[in-house]
C-alpha cells in the first residue's frame, strides 16, 4: 500500500473499505486489493494523482457505462437476437447490420 503517496484521509478511507469487505466475508488479500484500487481511483478523480487510467479520469461509474455500447439505445435482448449472452459485441453488431 503506497502510504507515502496517500493523505491521511485516503489511508482512513482504505481501512474503512477493507474492513467492510472483510466483514462481508471477502479474503484479506481481495479486500486489500479492492480497497487500494478504490482509493487510487478516488485520488485520480480528485486530481491527487500524477498518472491515471482513462476510465478513472472520466469518472463514469460502471452502471452508467453499461448501456453505452448500444448506439441506438437498444440492446440485443430488445432486438430479439438469439444466443446474445455468448456472442461478442462485434458479432452482435454484424448481426444487426444483416437484419437491416
């Protein structure tokens, strides 16, 4: 854990997240990794880090990103595409083009 780069607030935040995950029955290693990732993402979003990943910078939460893959607002289920759960995005798009 990079305590030298984290403020006291971020160290506290890391501890709270780790404790919560361990109380939920997660392993200590898993809890520590997720807590560190979460704290680092928050540091990026608040401009406290020198480097960052693209998604961390944008600050878009995973549930909000989920629907962005369908440009016309319709997902494979609403289109009635069979076998959609086992199909890659590129294949779904190709199927959609063939149906038009």
